[in-house]
């Protein structure tokens, strides 16, 4: 694909961005109006202000040399980590998570900007130490850079926002050339961890019968024995590997360590997760477990999306949204309104626009001569992609409810600004792709 | 930095791109399935009748005093009026609001403001006023055609039986605000929840509130009820009843003994930390708050310059004045800085550097030893001890051991910590060096020192218990609302223990006894119902001829059973007419408690000059 650039300016990327932001404003407007046309929410005006200032930021970041950002990346990263830390003490609570830092009416969500800061710093480090990346010790160190903000955000607690960091960091490590087995180790541990965490609630809410083997996970003593046994096998395999360097010892250690970590972690998780968080995952598997409670959002959202049909009910004419069946319409569930009012046609348009942005990003990764720019672009497009996949997935019940925004479209200054700055950076990478 | 082509693997980039495209495709296929293939199914579902849940509010638990006979906070039947916005014809809204305002009080604008604009076409009821009487409901029911879209339901209101009594302890309840909901999200609260806003109601909200139930009705897409049939119901769970440590008979006695004087009275049980009475005057009537549209009462109370919302027993900080001498006495005995029988000459003044500090008795007390000095509250003796024998470090150390400068952890919100000054504190706050004169002042409890009455109660408890202080608390038991069974009983919790020798505390106890038998309080502490040990205090706050009047005490002095003992703290603020009321109130209270009399019986029984004088100027 050739870029339709004027003086090296990535016009296609810019137009796709502008279109998405405009669609977002239109549906934020739609979410704040009743079926008889009474406007009860001024959120769309605020969004317009954030969009205009955000576009200015986009142009600013596109025009400055990103080498500056790279030089400052450690300080930016530490600065936002410090802000996250401050939020834990001085933050304001919104929807049960202490995630806002602000004075008077103005406030920011440091966790939104910290994603970008982490991407920049991780890209800098990965490029600088690219020759050591296959070394396990370095791999752990790099992954640790992403885990610091994750820990701080988990304490807010905001599970969804924290979870975005992991796939973004992994894909950057992957593109930077980390060993596949190291990445697989984390992915497998993560999936097994969630699986083991959910098994006992699954038994209670979905299977509705006692599964004898489950006491291995729920009974404290039995679980401790199990973890000790698997841990022992892991230790044996490690010793064996270091003594005689046989491959089968390596893989035995690899898998038994995954199992140990996931078992121990699931035990901690079940203690730390709140009832409502477990229920969100349960209703993802089957919304009808609690159709009037935690499953309500999913059922209503899917109904809204499905009833939109091919062409939609028309702008401002959605019934599910205007009769307030859908919660958090302007933020988490904006995709439901869009699908209801513009139908499959509108959905396809939005998908196409997102795809244009992502494909332009991949094009930048391929053409730039600078490792930093390539890895940072990977982080940015994967961040946009994961937000898209999780948010849209949630609206059509392919993903559990997590409450993370849909970039460009969802109402909210912090997320809009951070994504527009990200696009600005992509453009800066593109403009300076032949430099160095 | 790198130069040349990036060493990134092409295949990995393509793998990532393929993954992204795959997810997009799966989503798009799924959406095509939902929106195009199954469109009809979902369209039917969208227009179909659905179920909507309506909360059934749980009845809040009742609150009892320690006698557990009749509730001091109960619920009474009352009604709330709702409007179903969708049922009000468009042109009639304003006139409906006007008519409603006429019968309910308030203004049409208030009602209009309660209905969110986004609800204008919905059939979801919006509460516009609660605490409505049956008469008003009857009237509305008879004139239903004049009030389209108006419905009502049962919503009990909180009844604080004794009104102003215990208002500071009990607190009050109100509708949840947006800000509170943001914080309590996911904890079982929702719009329309009632929750405790202060005092016990706030502290133990989770125990009291129970669990709201839900009833499910069939509604159409706009929320209109279809048929009357109830689909199903999740019954609410009643809130627990709670029993306080307060004894309402002692409470009432204390309130009347304090009378209409700005101040506070605390009665505690040192053996457990239980609070038997807590009076703070002026008070307020928590019943005024159930009606959220009645903001006028709230406004007037919050503008009142006497601060009726202030719980003076735990939130106000006062100079302890001579009452502080019990702590100084403990330090003097424990540190053995002077033999107990060695006398100091009080000429009525004390020279320190180039400053002269006066004793309250300007003619001087003559030669006094420690016990005599406490009994007569001789300032010069304590000036000398503080400035020349103990030194500021030890004074601060002992004050800290007595818990000054730290909140006591009482189980209602809003407690103050008081101020425990020290050289470090002064340089931090005032950026100024600690002067010898500051030590002299602090030796008699004046200067920067500030304490809450509950801290003084703890200090006396420490002397009574010879080192152990139990955390002051108001919750005694949690009881099942139906069977009355005790679900949880609060065990005494040790707040602090001291390494000070028991013999020291015993000496201080004897010295405090002497204050009553031979000292300053002799003339007013006339009760023969018990043996009292205590200390008076007269706090200088810069108003001529007006002082804060303190009295801290415990009784009985000579009881062998620690369970019998009570600690009493009375503080009457200097803004009142000066009548040295604290020890006088204490005399009435102690006589009443130990001879089991109410206030009127005490007045008839206890023939003292000040009670007779008071009855002439009847309040």
C-alpha cells in the first residue's frame, strides 16, 4: 500500500482518525438525548473541546522530532508512575476505582497516559539492548517495566486498564525479537491462571453440581499440598537440567513452573477478586446466570446491537439506548448505540477505519529505519487494537465486561488525548522514517 | 542508536498483522450473524416485554440503649411520592408540579429538579418527596384524576425517639448522594439507598442497613408495566438491631445536670471502655433530616454560631488547665523528682527568667507538698516541678503515655487528635524555638496544649486501671432483628498499657481523693452516695472573668470491684455565664448514678446552695 502523503504527511491516517473522532462525538450526543429530543447531557460539548485540543496535540507531536521523546522517555515513564502512585493517595474515586487525579473540575486519569509512557520507555530500552533480548534475565527485566504500572493500577483497583498492559508489552517484546518460548510461558501462565481461578466459581454457578476433584483447588490444605508437589517436580527438573542439560528436563521444568505459578496465583486471585468481578466473568460464560444483575448489561447490549439490523434504526432513533436500557452509553457501551442506530453498515465503516489506522501503523513498522520507532509503533497499534478488541468484544458478548474505553469513540478526555497523541507520534515516526 | 535497516523479523510482523486481521474478521462475522442473519430475533426481543426490577428497601435495624427494653431509634410507617414521568401528558407537567407543590410544600421548581431530563419519557418512577403522612396520601388517592402519573409507596422513616438526646452519638440518615455512590459502588448501594451520614448510623451502616430485595415486573420497552402480575420477588433482608453501651437513664441525668450550658459530659466505664453517657450541648433533632426537601432546617443548624453539629466530647479541643495536673502528678511521683512530703513555698508568683507567672491564689498558698498542691491546685508548685525538676522532655513523654495528641479510636467518625506541643512541634508549626516559659505554661495545662474530653476520660481511666486503657466504644451488641438473639458481642479492646508502676497510680488516686475531701472541690462535691476522686480545672482562654470549667473524676474511690467504677468528665465552655458549673454538675450526676435517682429526685434530695439558687432562676 502506498501512502497518499502530501509532503510526507500521512493523510490517510489523519482522515481515518478525524472520522472516528467525529463519529464518536455524534454518538456521545445521541447517548445524551431522549427519544423526544430533550438534551440532558452536555458530554458531547466537552468531547468536542477535548477533540479540538487533542488534534492540536496530535499535530504538535507529529511535528516535533520523536528523538526528543525518546531522550525523555525514562523521565516521562517515571513521572507517570509517580502520578499513578499519587493517585492511590490523593485520587478521586469514580465507579469504585480510585483512578482520577484532579483539581477543581479538571482531572486526568494518569493510567490512560501511563500506557503511552510505558510504551515509549519500553521501546527505548528494547532497542537499546536489542542484542540481549534473548537472554532470560533481560526478558524478565523488560517485562518488569510493564508490570510496575500494572501493579499500581491493580491497587486502584482497575482490573481492565491494568490488563491492557500485558498483551501490549508482550507484542512489543515479540516484535523486538524475544524468544517465542519466553512469551509463550507468560501467555500460558496467564490463561491457566484465569482458568484455574474460574473453575471453583464455575462449579458453583454453572455446573451446579459438586465436582470432587475441585476440592484440590478450594481446600486450603489440599491446594497447598498440590502446589508443593508441582513445585517439587519443577525444582527436580531444574536441577536435572542444570546437571545434565537434557532438553526433556528443560520442557518439564518449563511446564511444571507454569503449573506452579498458575496454581499459586489462582489461589491468591480468588482471595483478592471481589464478588462482582468474579460474577462479570461468570456472566460472560453465561449471561443467564444472573439476567437481572451482572448479566443485564450484556443481554441489553447484544439486544441493541442485534436489533440494529443491516442499516440500523437511524441516528438518534435507537430504542434500547434512548429508553436507557444500556448502561454507560457514552463510555463503555458506545459501540452498542452505534450498532443499533447505524446497523451493520455503520459497524463495517468503523471497522474499516480502525483497520486503516492499524495497517498504516504496520506499514510504518515495516518502513522505518529506526528500531525504536518500529517497536513504539507496535506498542501503539497493539494498544489501540486491544482496546478495540476488548471493548467491542464486550458489547457483542465475545469478551467479559471490563469497562475499558473504545479509543476515538468513547467519551473521556484522558483516553481521547492519549490516543490522539499516539497517532501524532505515529505520524512523527512516519515523517522521519528515513532519518538516521 | 541503531543505524541501517531494523533487524526486526518480517515474519513476526506479518504474524501480528494476521492475528489482528483474524480478530477483525471473527468480530465482523459475529456481527453479521447478530445484525443481519438474526436481526428479527433481536428486533423482537427489543420491542418485547421485558422484566424490570424494582427495589424493595430493607428495613433498617433499630438502635437500643444498654437496657435493651425500648428502642431509641425505630422506624415509623410513612410514604414516599413518586412521579412516573412518562405518564404525565406533555402540556400538563408544569401545572402538575405546581399542584403537587401546593399539597406537599416546597416549590414546583424543586419537584421539577428532582426529575432527571433523561427520564422525561420513561415509565420508571422517580421519588419526589418522602416522609408523607397518610392524610396527604388519602387526599391524593381521592383526587387521583388531578394528579396524572403520581404514585406512592411505603417508605419508613427513621424515628429518633428522644429527639435531641444522643443526636451526636446516633447521627442521622439521608439519601445517598452521587459522590457517596461513586465511592460505595459495588458495595450493595444504589440510587435511592438510604445511608447513615454521621455517628453510629454512619459507622455501623453495613450492620444496620440489611439487604434490599427486588421485585420483578413485566414491562414494555419504555418501562410501562404490563399487567399487574408480579413475576418474582427476592425478599429483602432486615437490618440488624444494635445495642449501645449508653445507659439512657444516666444520659438523661447528665443532660439535665448540664442544662442549657454549652459544654459536654462523658461517663465511661474504665473496666471495659464502654461509654455510658455522652452529652454535647447544644444538640439538634435528627428527625429534621428525613425529609430531604426540608433543607431549611439543615441550613439554619449549620449556620448556628454555637455549632450544634459539633460533638464536643470528641471533636472539640480545649486547654485542659488544672485537670492536666493529674498527669503532671503521675510524672512527678513516677520519676521521683521530689520526695512526696517535701514542701515548696508558694508566695503567689513564680519568677522565670524575666517573666513572672502568677498562681491563681494571688496571696500565695505558703508551704505545700505534692498532695496539698494538687488539692489546692497550686500553680507555683507545678511551675517549679515542670520548669526545674521534670523538664519539657519528660512532660511530653508522660503526656504521650496518657494518650494526648492521639485520637482514642472511639467508634464514631470525626474524632480530633488534640495538640500535644513539644519543642519539635513548635519549631515545625511556628518556626520558633521552645521557650522556658512554654514549659512553665504547659506545667499547669495552659499554653499550646489542647485535649478532647474523651482523651481526658481515657487519662483518668489509665489512673483508675493502674496503667491499662480500654478503647472507648459505643457498640455493645449486635442482635438479630427477629429473634433478638445476640449475633455479636463487643469485647473490651486494650488501647494501651503503661509501664508506669502501679504504686505511682495508687498515689495519684489518693491525691485525687484528697482534692475532694480537703481541696478545691470540697465545697461543691457534697454527695454522700459514693466516694469521689477527681480534679477541677479552670481554663484561661482570654475572656475576662470567664473560664472553661473542667471536672474529671472517678467513683467510687474505695470500691474493690473495678466493674463498679465509672469515670466522669464534665466540661462547661467559657462562653457560658461563669458559675463554676463543671464540679457542680458532676455532684448532681454522681449522686444520681450512685443513689439511682433521676434528676428531679436528686434536686429534691441533695440540698445544696447552688441547686436552690438555680431553682429560683428556673430555666
